[in-house]
C-alpha cells in the first residue's frame, strides 16, 4: 500500500515543467478569493463567493489530475468548472450543507465528512454525466477506510506549511499545487484499486454440450 511519501514523490516528479502554470493558477484563485473576502461585508461578496467556489475547485481538481495523468495544463483549465457550472455549483453547495449539518453534532463529524467528500470533484470530472449528489456519494464509497490515509498525506505537508508562513505566504503558490497534485495521485490510486477489486464481467453461460464439444 502506497504511503504519503509515495504520493508526494509522484506529484513532485510529474510537476516538472508545469510549476509556473500551476503557481500562476494558484495566484489567480487567491486573488479572486481575496476580492470576495474583501467584499464579504456586502451581500455581493458573499454571493459571488458562493457562485464561484465550486467551479474554481473543479478547475483546481482538473489541473491536479491532469498533472498526475501526464497531460498538459493551462490557465484556462482553472476556469473549466464554469463550463459545467450547475453541477460544480451544486456539488459545493451540497457538500457544504452536509458538512455544516454534521458539524452541528460536534466538530469531529464535520471533519470526517470533509474527508469523505474530498474526492467528489475528481469523481465528477471523470463522470460528467453523474449528478452532483451521486458524485458526493461515490466519493464516500471510495473514501471508506481511506480517510485516515488522506489525513496523513495532508499532515505530511506541515513542514511546507511552516515554510509558507516564514515566506509570508509566497511559497504557498508552489506548495498549493504540490499538495493538490499529491491529492490527485491519491485519488488515482483509489480508482485503480477500486477497478482492480471489481468482479470480472459475467461470462456468457456455456451449455453442457458446448463445454463437452470444447473439451473434445
């Protein structure tokens, strides 16, 4: 079973030649988020944030999984979630509502559900015809028994997080893509494992006489 260092190593290796684009996309998202936060005292800021969070998260997921799959990346991909606006918006909304409701029981259940839903954008990208709620449920399925492993992966970046603080956040434009790509590598491993564990497609029934004929 792969460990956190394996996902980090894979992400680091495949980010070669793509750091600049990924850092620029992170900067763009940070600026957009900062503008929305600055306008949070006004209704327009909160509303804008609600509208764009899902599509931008989908764009970030697409960039990260493209890195892991060896595909080209571009700044335009960061905004690809707006092409499927309704589903990406609803996915963010549904995830947020459920996480909030689980958090009311106590803080820990909300954190657990955050990890359960963490693969939902990747699922939606790989299954564009799937509904937002089904993508959430599918994420729960593949994350069953894997939430602690993802926590360990994210926690393994704590050293990088400290360095980001020491550089006044400048390093985060490179650490962010690194972490997201490692997370995409984690998702890719879950998908491969799930496909490997699926039973083989049912073979057509062979009649006894056909079987005997084959044996002869």
